[in-house]
C-alpha cells in the first residue's frame, strides 16, 4: 500500500503537505513516498521523464500520483491508468507519455466520479481535493472502474524518436539531470556498433565511455547512462552548462569513418 | 501518532535529520512528516502561512513541530498549544499567529520542564535538544500539563486585516508561493459581489477568474486560490516577478463603477 | 530497521526515488530516511560533515547509505562499515573520514559480492544497483561478513586538525551551513579559557557568545555551535557571504593580551 507523489509544488510550499495530510486522514497506514516536489513549474516533459525513471522501481500495486498540472481546473481530464501492475493518477496533459508509448495495453480511465473527492473542489488545487483522495481510495482497494469510466487520453504527448540516416543516427536530448548530464533518446541497443563520432552542438566526441571517471575531470564525454540511453556528460563537471545545451537539442552519432 | 516538522534548516543540512534521529530513537513507530525544511531562513511570517495551509489537513492528534526560530537560545519561550484537536510546538515568536487569530480558545502552555529535553541543551539548536524530545513525549502520550505550565503568548504576531473603504476593499499580500502566485488576505466571502476592478501595483484586473487556464498564458489575473483568499496570478507565469510585488504589498478591490 | 540515504542527487531528479523503490521492493516494512539528497554535486567533504552531524542521532542498528560518489563505476571500492552499533555503506572516497578518525575500532569491509546486487549493474548508478540492494540486505539481517571481505579504506580522507601555537590556536572552517554559519574544527574543549581575540579574514571578534541573539542583528560573532565546535556567525545574517569565507579558510584564536 504505497502512494507516491510527484509534483512541481516546491518544497517550501504548503501544498505537498496538504496532500499528504488529506491522504493520511483517509488512510493512516499508507506508505507515502515523495518522488519529487521539485519538478520545474509546469514542466510536463521533465516530470514525464522523472516518472519513467523512478516509478518502475517501486513494487507492484503502487499508486503513483502525478500533479504537474498547469491546466488545473480547466477542461483537461483526470486520468487513472493501470500499467504493468502499477497505478497512475495524472492530468491528461502528456505527463504519462512514456507510459503510453511503452505499454499499448495500459488501461486508461477518466476519473470523473466526484463523490470520491473532497467537497467542494478548489479549481486551482486538484492535488489536494481530487488526486489525494482518489489515490487514497485506490490504495484502499477501490478499483479504477469504481472511480471513473474507460477513456482514451486526449493528449498522448510527443515522444521524440531517433531518426536513422544512412550512416548515422540523430537523437534528441530529452532530460538534463541535476548533475548537468544530458540524456538522449538513443537507447544502447541502437549503438551496438562503436560509433566513429558523436556530435553535439559543434563538439565532437570520439568514443562511448563506460563511466564518468574513464575520462579526466572536465572532459566532455558520452556514455550509456542509468536510463539505458546515450548520455552526454563532463566528468566532475556540468555538461549542459558547458555546452549550453537544453532538452530538444540534437545529438548525432556517426558510425563509419 | 504523527509528528510533523516545519523548519528553515534547508535540505542540504544535517539539522533536520538530527531531529528525526532523536525522535526515532525515542519513538520508533512514529510517523514523521516533513511539512517543509525550506522556509526562507528566519522568515517567521512565511512559516506561519505554510503552517496555516498544511497543518489543518492532518488528522486529529498530530503534533506539529515548528522550528523557525531566529531567537533560539534567547529569552523567547517554547510554546505548546492545543487547538482543534491538534498540537503545536513552536517558539513564542509569532509563527503561530494565524492559529491564535483563528482560535481564541486554543490552550497555550509554556514548555519549561527541561527534564523532558536532551541534556545538555545546545543554546543554538533547540530543534534537536528541546523540540524533538518534547514532540516525541507528546506523541507518546504525555500531556501538555506534564510538560509545562499555562501561559499567554508574548508575541501573537501581526495578522494583517483587510480594510473596508466606502466602495472598495484594501488587502495585503501575505504569501508568495513557489509558482509566484501572490496570495492576499482577502477572503472569498468579502468578494461575494463581482468587483469592478482589482488594482495591484499600477496594474488593473477586471474580473475574478475561476482557474489559471481561464486566461491566456502570460495574462495577469485574479482568482480565489486554494487558501480561500483572493490571489494574483499569471497563467503559466510568475506573478510576483512580473509585477515586482512582495508580501506586505497592497491590493485594492473596487466594487462599483 | 532503518535505512538512511545521503546523496547529491538533488530532489528534482528520479535517482533518489529509484533507490527507494528498489529498497521497498526488497524490504516493504523498512523505515526509509532521507538525510539529504542535496549535497552539492560530488562534494565529499560536505557530505562527510553532514553525515557526522546527523547519523549518530539515529538508533542503533541503522544502516546509513551514502552515495556521494563522483568516482562511481571506477576503481574505488564499496565499503561497509560497522561503527558504534550502526552500519555505513559508502564509496571508498573519504566520505567516512570523520567516522574513521573518531573510531579506530570501526570494522571495515570491502563489499564485493555482486550476487547481492541488481543485475546488470549500471556503471554510472551504483546507488540503485549496488548500494540500495546491499542496504536492504543488511537491514534484512545479512552480516557484513556475508556481503564482502575485510579491507582497509584506501582513502581515509583529510581531517583538518587544529594547530596549537604558543598563545593561540589555528583552526579551519570545515562546513558552512544553510544559514551561512561557518563551523570550524575547534572543539569547545580547546577554548575552555576565554579568548582575547578571534580572527577570521581580517575581522576581529572579541568574545565567545552563547547564542545568536546575544548580539544585535547583523553583528559578526563567534559561539560554540550545535556540533560542539567554534562557529562564526552573524545574528540574522549570513556569515559566509558577509565575510566571503569558504571551507578551508583559517580562523585564529588568541588567548592572552
């Protein structure tokens, strides 16, 4: 009986604690996990990646509650999803894009039964008034069917796919972590052959290293990171700042001389 | 048996963990909740608002432990308060001002029984040596009477009240949240009639919206926020930075043309 | 059955949650404590101090898991240490320096049994694939002997020791906390006599105060802080920024006129 929270509320705010309080009032024995409350405000893509890289490590039955929700109170719907033995509650804004991309058989519900929410619902804080009580109900044994009705997500979100050229591969930076490592969408399986060159901005990298300390401190490098994807890094440095790169930036992998 | 912690220690510091360790050593089964450890250093008013907007959502019996305490080790007293079925431990510096303002029947004690504290008490870290053990004792079933003696708070703190003019209302910004939304002290009940104009800095807002996405991104707007008070916001933006407003700034609501 | 985590992952990252998920999958009933995930990236000395000032307050049997590990995946070893009834898992990079300095009888093991780790091990995320499962195994009752073999730490780390001159004492700033207080390595016992002067940068302090509020706001001061060491502070200010001091900076205490 684990409920996780993933929000952009910031840790200096009362909002995460308000959600936790509501859940504990309904379900005193639950285990409450903060995946993070420091997603950059409204950054749905950032949250999507953080969810993808953390949720799967939790046990089966975990209820993941994602409130990165710039459209709160508007027309976007609240989704409840069952995928690979776990549950996800999230706004229909693309924050579950990797989940939908990776699991075509995910069961998706539109959670529209307001009798399971707090009353009245504040139009600007669905985290406290809708997501928190729904998460508690799910963790207490209610089924998704009891909480809503089948639905298709309106916004599946853009999952950047690598582009294959004749002798190269074009990828995209999809996440920059707190160390400044720039993670791409190029999975290790695409780079089974040792590349001749990796280009990012106007810089060239000649090989795929195994770990950061393979290169001298300060060296720009590429390696397969903990997500299983190619990552641009600087040993003991901050690759994103060094290169001035952002998510969405291109990375080219060339295979033959 | 829940103990919450609300401090300005910062998450990169050892101080919050030291408090948690002390409590767990005394009460291994307690549920320990971090409301926040990222209150701006010494910002008693900020902490007061965060407490007001989070504590009430926790279950009855919760012990809220507030250590935003720039006067630590000086003459200020340590208060223990029972209010609406919950307990509060805090320095007598105004951090409980909303609680005292809203609950005239709160029971207030001066917690001066040092035999329930760690020994010796470090004059600069009452969080670890006084508040943590007192919180554990309360959660273990000690009563406030056993831990101290009845007292009046010396510092009740300033709660800004709205000023009614003939055809307008003058409020004050009391909190700026992590999204940059500027929360005022103007409760929704004061704005039952649709205002003709809301003025903040030299900007004018013509209506009270329901939620952020009611206005185009970047638009300055007003709405009733999750605290039940009028809030100045920018959809997908940061109102406080946009306007250059701070807590204490004035907001005027005019009702007739 | 407590496992603590101390990392430099940052709270906006998925990495801490991935570790927590792995541990919860193995040991659903464990108590998981975040000491901090906001150690400055790769700052082993900072982490060492935070560990020293928090770990001892946890109950006997606690498993402290330290992943501030810029050499991850390289030749540095993973250590398991038993000291004063607690357990420590950490890279062999000096992050346990205060522990080794203070406890000559600490039992140190090289945890090299990969059958207790996740498989495969990602060379850049030993936190998730090595430290998390090892911590869970220890908390589940495995002994250090079962997880590795006796070893000496290769890097014991530099613990700055005070230097005694004829009529003075020379110390060093070893930690700057989130309030800007600059903690030195000069323990209170070295300053039993009231000093004539404390010098830091080109500033002079004339006495050792008891607590921050002993001096007017904004005043540079010295006191014995919560670590039991001399600390340079500014009441309601940020001493480190005011003085432009950093860790490693010198502090001189002169005893006679």
